[in-house]
C-alpha cells in the first residue's frame, strides 16, 4: 500500500509542479505580449505623430514657396518698373543733354569763330553785303538760309504701313505717297488738303511705274520723280521719271559698286535723294566699311554727279537726313525710339559755323522717322513715322557770312 501512496503523492506533486511551471510561462508570455503591444501602440502613435508633423511641414513649405513666388513676382514687377523708369530717366537725360549742349556738331567748318569776334563779323557782313553776296554766288550753293528751329508739328493722317514716305511737289502742289519700302505703285493727291480729306489711299490716283522703286528714298522735283532702283542682282541706279508723260527720261549708275544702307536705323533705305532750292542731292554710303554719309550734288536734268563730299556725319544711329540750302542735316535717334534730333550738320559751302548750327529737337512723337522730306517752297518737312504723316514747319535764319 505504501508505494502506491508514494506514487500518488509524487504524481500529484509532479502534476502540481508542472501546472505551476506552465502558469509561470503563460504569465511570462502574456507580459511579453503586453509589452510588445505597448511598444506597438507607442510606435503607432509615433508614426502618426511623424505623419502629422510631415503633413504640417509640407503645408508650411508650400506656404513659404507660394509666399516666395509672390514676392519674386512682385520683385520682378518692381524691377520692370525700375527698368521703365531708368529708360525714362535716360531719355530725359538725353533731352537735357541736347538742351544744354550748345550746338549740333558741324563738320568741315574748321573756322570756329570766337564769340567776341561775332558781332564784328556780322557788322562787317552788313557793311560789305554786296561783296559777300558775290562771293556766295560763286560757290556751290547760292542759298543763304539755315534752319533756326521747328515752329510747329502737325500730325495729319495715318495711312499705309509703318514704313513709307510722302512728299509734295512744290511746282504742282501735288502730294505723292510711297507706301512700304519698295513697289511700282505710287499714290497721287491733288493737294495736301485732298490727301487730308481722303479715305486712306483709296481716294488717290494710282500711278504704276515702269520700274520698282527701292526704299523710301525718292524725291519729287519740278514734275519729275527721282528714285533709287535696286533690283536684286542688278546695279543700283538713280531713275528720273516724268510724271506727266509717264516715261523714264533718264537714269544713271550709282557712283559705287556695292553701296551700303545709308542710315543705320533705317536699313531699308539703300540711298536717299533730297531736293532743295539748289537742286538734287544723293545721300549714300560707298561701302559697309565707310562710317560716314557721303553727299553728292546731282544735276536734276541729266543726273550727272557734279561733286561728292564725305560729310563726316556718321551713319551709326542716323534715321534720316535732308538738305536745306546746300546744308545737310542728319537726324539721329536711338534703337529704342527716343526723341529725334539733328546732331550733325554739314555745309557744302563751309559757311555754317558751329556757333550758328541749329539746335533742332523734334517734338515727342509716336516712334521714329522712316523718312523726312524737305519742301523748299513751304519750308517744311514731310515726315513718315510708323504710318503717321507729319508736317514740321521750320523757321529759318540767314547764314552768317564769314
Ligand atoms: C501699305 O503697305 C503695307 C505694308 O507696308 C501694307 O500692309 C498695306 O496693305 C499697304 N496699303 C495700301 C493701301 O496699299
């Protein structure tokens, strides 16, 4: 009986021991699980926090970027404004510069008369007026007037394209409009008034020419049209056309083989023709390497070239030029159209001296001149400015006779 009891007791003990053992294990595992759960919960919370923070950060960054962007555009706008202001200041400076610079530059007039001698010269001129007149007559030009100012400006009309020219024949009072930079058609009006009242170019008499004029560089003089003819591959010519009979009466070869554009701001103008009281003048550049405008006096009847001068007036930044009384006036501007001004004067007789060279400053306009044509009878300029037809009235004074 005793061994059975012992076995039972030992079995019970073993059973109870195992139970305890398993219980402990379970507790241990449960604790571990709880700890893991806690950790998981903690990580979950952390991830959530990180996520939220990342979201906030992203939002913040977006706001900052947007702010930077508007600031940048504001800065850009400010800069643009500053650029415009700088441009305006530059123009004003330009204007002041012109106003304060005593005279336009005069070339070939080496005889710079000193201020004190001036009155003397003038009184001498009055005393020996007859003799001076004789002297002038023997020179190339017998005209004794120079421009002293621009009295008025009249914007008459806007017809045609940005480029072109218009002029009036002093003999017939007829107005001729050349639209564009080349063509074989010109428009004729009976008078400036007629042109002013017309509906565009449709009310004109169209004249079809037997040749193609090139660049707005023609001139009308005593019923004749003088034009530059420059067909590709062919030589450059000056053509004389009788408007009444409708025939080409004469033509002559250009004095050089490969002329370059005469004004750097108007490259369409191969060469320019100007008519004044003295006759016909050709303005051109002999080659691309020649920096100055050359002037040739032409015989309006036969188109012979009588004399050629290097005027010393640079082609750079020149937009147009015209001749009054044997004196060349070159008009300059800037590439970004500013205010046109006469900055170079050349007198073929070498009579105009620096002190009396006109200081001409064109009134504020729409842009830049494509052409300026002088009418000796009315003493006014016919200008073409971005399709606007403008008349400038000039005031004249007598040249000092030295
Ligand atoms: C004038 O010339 C411009 C081009 O420069 C052209 O567009 C326009 O149609 C022309 N007008 C007339 C009436 O010929």
